[in-house]
C-alpha cells in the first residue's frame, strides 16, 4: 500500500454512516483537486473492509464505481440511510 493510498483510506474511514464524500472532496482534503481520479484508483484497490469506499460518490451525484457493482453500492448506501435518487 502506498502512502497516498493510506492517506485516502484514512479520510474515507471517518465518513459517517448515511453520509458520503465525492472523489473531488477527498482530493481537496489531500490539497489537490486534480487528484480526484487518483483517489478513485486508490479506492478501487481497497481490500480493507474497515474502509467504507462505498461512501465515496461522483461530483455529479452519481454513485460511481464499486468493486461489487453499481447496484450493490446503491443498496449499501440506502441501508445506511443515504438517500440515492434514481
């Protein structure tokens, strides 16, 4: 795991249930909005169940990718109380 991935995962770990951040918001917390795609790539490599990468969405409000599939991400977010508009 790279230092960058560790930094991303540490931010994502503190997103509370029922809430979400965008890839760009995480990149901004890393002091560079241009890192949004790199944040997505780091989360794509996540295997740690303590890192709730399903709580990270796209800036346009769409859910974005998820290793278990788009529908699984929506179901998990809804179960946690996050309102997903269809």
